[in-house]
C-alpha cells in the first residue's frame, strides 16, 4: 500500500499548509498528455481523496518513474513522494 496523503515539509522542517503530496502528484498525473489515461485518472482520483493505492510491482514502478521524470513537480515534492514508496 502506498499512501501519499501527507503534507510536504519545507527545508525548515515545517509542514507546508495545504501542500498534500498526494494531491500534487494527482494533479501532475491528470495534467500529463502521455501514459495510461484510465490508470492515471483512477490513481489521481484516489490520491486526491487521500486514499492509499494498492499497486503491483509493475504499477509501482510506473508511478515511481512518473514522479522521477515529471518536469512540473519540484524536487522538494518528488523526494518526499518517493520516500513514501520505501
């Protein structure tokens, strides 16, 4: 289970109000023109609502690569999102 329903933390160690990692990743998923539209939409809907994702290893790798390769998310968010996969 992967749960991205966490507030991002700034460099000062304080939570960034309203900056939920899952919502940021969800917005990136639905904004991309490439990828599996139905799968990305389903994941985005669940993450935006704060729900966990139950992904098989292949889908976990797809989502991990999406986060790593995304050019709209900051390193601050990417790193904290990827930490959720550990």
